[in-house]
């Protein structure tokens, strides 16, 4: 049985519709999953024209009445391309994207989807629609009523990057670095990698301070918090090492020493990931009851409408969502059979 994946159209002012059209034109896309394309059919048509592609759509509906089969466009009819100025932040571009995301999450709650891939949103534009909007991960957790631990993963060909803290001011980071949070993130990283097909994940842990604190000369967090947390994680069966200075741990990962790196704050890992794999990067919203992925590059307003956006990160995001959904479904079936 194929996984059922929601492909959510994002900000209409960016490159998302073009990327969706390119993804749906790939023959392997339909072979991998049954897909609900959620958004305005007119926006997808504009993206297809920009891309010079013919996306596969097997049916266009206004609501789902039966099982999802093939590639079905759930046409919401709420994002007229003529009302959206390409390359500009606007409610017209972001509002339908947020509604599309809600619709996909509703379908998850109803048991109609196993995974979601969305083409890029723009956070600044989203806050014009909802001033409390933090990011896609927090929104999904709150909308689904999920109270567990969640975190973003960034994925390139060589390795994954996880974070202890994410979208918070840098001045607040040190206070948020605790042993419990580190162990939680290491556990989540190990489990996500296994779900994505890595049998025995190896995780490198980045230090917070320069030179891993240099014996306490540049801060004691690495000695007093991170080192004991790594030791505790190892007693739980997690293969973790560190803390290593952040200017070397990513070199080690690039050379194959680790399957993932746990960074202490957002840009510590993001700079490395985007430098090493900007053209292939994927973001996974981890810890949620459903796999949610997106290309890591953003809305790229500067090239929107030109038909030159690279579909590879979107293809990889979709592939990861499919693999994780298939593994979760297989595990649920195995558990049910055991009971």
C-alpha cells in the first residue's frame, strides 16, 4: 500500500508552485505515493507554465469523498495568481498557504494522510496573516494538539543536523541549554534517523563555546552541561560523541564520521548545512505524529516566476516523507498484528 502524502502549495509569490509542478511531472513521484495536492489549481497551472512542465493530475476535486488514489488536486480556489504579485511579501500570497497547511493537518487528524510535504512558506509573510505565527513546526504541533517534544532537522546528502534550540534570540540560548533538552534531542535524532532508514545512527554533538570552552576558560556549559548529557545519552544506547568545537565537528561529519550533528543553536548548524548542501537541503519537522518535510531554501522571491528553481530539494523532501510514512505504516501494521 502506497503512503498517502499531502503536497501543500506554499506562498504564491515565491517559487513554490513551480517546484510543485516540476515534482508532479517526475514519473517516480506518482510511483512512490498517492498524493493530495492542496491549493489553488490556477496557481499550480501558473507554476507549470513558468516551469515549462506538464504536472500529472489524475483528478480535480473540491473535497475528498473517498479513498485517495493517484494524484488528486484538492482545488481550494482561494489563490488567484492575478491577485498575487510575484516576488513580494503579501497577505494574498501567504494567506492561502496557511489555509492549505491547515487543510493538510485536518486531513492528517482525520486519518486521510500519512505525511505532508510543503513547498516554501515565508515566515515574515505568514506573520502578516497571523501575528502569533512562529514557524511551521510550532504551528503544526499546536494545531494538532501535540504536547510532545518537537524539533527541526536539516538534512543534506552527507548528514543531518539537529538543534537543541531553534528560533530564539541568541542572547537566550545559553540559558536554554540543559541536560534534559540535550538528551531529548539526541533521542529524537536517533529515532528519526532510524525511521528514515539509518540502522545505527552516529551523532556528533557540537560545543556551545569556542574551542568547547577550552577547559572552562571560555565558559563552563560544555564541561558542566553538554559533556554529562552526552554521557547519559550513551547509557541509553545512543551512539553520541562530543562536545566537539563547532568549527571542526561539521568537518568530521562531512568526512563521514557522523550521520548527524546536534547543534546548540540555529545558525551554528544552518551555516554549515547551507554551505555544504544548499542545493539539496531538506527540513524535517521532527517529533510530530506525522512526517512533515519541506525544501530548506525558502521562497526565493528573487528568482520567482523565471522557471529556474531547482526541484532537487523538493524531490528529496518528498522522498524522505514517503520513506518515513511507509516505515511508520509498516510499524503500525506490525504492532496491530502482534496485538
